[in-house]
């Protein structure tokens, strides 16, 4: 298995429901079902990030709007224990494979691996994917470019996936940028596709129709009525999915895998004139799934590989072998549009 080295920070477990500040280190501890939730806060003059060890969840992401007011730009709960009952992956790390896998199975090196599925579809890593696991806080740095490192060890055949997998997730703040870096190594050949599932909300108006969206994506992965890829890659030209020129989202709602222009790291840009907050998304991944949920106003930018790549040989490879390190590096940059 390829490996990576991380630092370590000692954590004192406090059996209390209160937040405790000591030496600039914020932790929240609450006993729930014999477990303890931990919360870490890091910040720069531009951004404050609050992360939970449960699901490696981004609980809050605070930036300033055009009037200087602190605004939480992700949908979440003020109460960490609410995430134990969450069903929509609020702010969570999704894995071992983000998106849908058809027939709840895949073949790898001539062996078939059945996965947990509902109606023949495996979604976001299974019944209890990485977003429902307790991660280990490995290191917290409060320097000028603060970061939190979390790890999770996924055992062989967890949710049906082959190989023991060590995952390292880094949230790092660089001025007005949030860097999200997923890395992983396995002891046998497996498949992998990790992403963060934050729901972005750039103002408090109760709608995203007025958000202006630009996608650096000339094609989409065509999907069927069950949102499973057909295998076709379709140009967005002359379709409702064409956001290559900035325009309002309007009433269009998306759950769409966009194929990023391979000549740039830029994937998306979106802003609200009402708050003045803009978000630019860059990634080393080949796709970004743009999702607007039906039940509340928000938008996801899930930077990742194509859904169902294990069952489509012509899709970008999702295979991770023991001598390799998987790396998904994405940058979310916040700015003001006045």
C-alpha cells in the first residue's frame, strides 16, 4: 500500500455540551449514543470554517457579504447531533464512491463486487458511506494558512468495496480560499471517487433563481430517468444545460454531471448580486456534479469523476492500485461582486 505521513494533535475529551476555547483551539464535545462529536474551528481574516469529525462535515463556512455582515454560505444545522439523522449528506465527505453505480455492483480484475443498493442503484458509498463515519482528527494548524487534517480507515469489503483504504482529508484556508484535498491509498486494487457534498447558499433570500451561474463545461454525462449514466457524453450546445455564458439559474433545477473543460482547472463560478458574494470552483477532477435540491434553496458543486465509471470502460479511470495515491484537489474561492 502506498502511504502518506501526517502530524498528530492530542485531543482532550471533555464530557460537556459546551464549546471550549483554549489556545485558539475550538472543540465541541457531546456524548450521543456512546460517541463523542468533535468540532474544530479555523479562520483567516476572510473565512471561518467549522468542521465536525462525524462525516468530516463542513458545518459552517462564514464569509463577509458586501455590507460586511458575516454570512454562513453552506446549509447546515447549529446543533451537531442533528447530523446523525441527516439523509441528504449536508457538508459531508462522500465515498467510497460518490454518485450512482448501476446494478449495485461492478467488475474489477474479473471479479464481481456486489454493493448495497436500493432498486438496483448504489448511491454515495452505500447504506453508511464515509459521510456517516467518525473520522480521526489527525492535525490542526492555526497558522497564517490554517488547516484541519482528518483520516478514516475503510476496511476491506466495507459496503462491498475491495481493499483496506486509508483516506486523508485536508481542509485548508488560504486567505479567501477553501482548499479541499482528498487523498487515499489502498492495499489492493479498488475503485474510488470522493467529493465534498456542501450545499451552498450565497444569501438569505430563500431562492437561488436569481443566482448567476457560469460553468466551464462544454458537455454533460447523459443520464436516464434514474440518473444513471447512459454512457453517452453530450454537448450542452443549444440545451438548457448550457451555462458556458453566465446567466441566471431561473427555475431550472439540476442533478447533472458536467464534464469540465480539460484545458482548465476552472469548473464553475456563481454569484448573488443581493449579497455580493461570489464563489469560484477549481478542481483537478474531470467532472462536477451540479445539484440543486428540490426541498430547499441551495446548490452543490460535487467535484469528482463521472458517476458509474466502474461500469463504463471509456469513462476516466476510477481504479486505484496499491502503488498509487488517489488525489482530489479542489479550491473554492469567495469574493465580492459590487
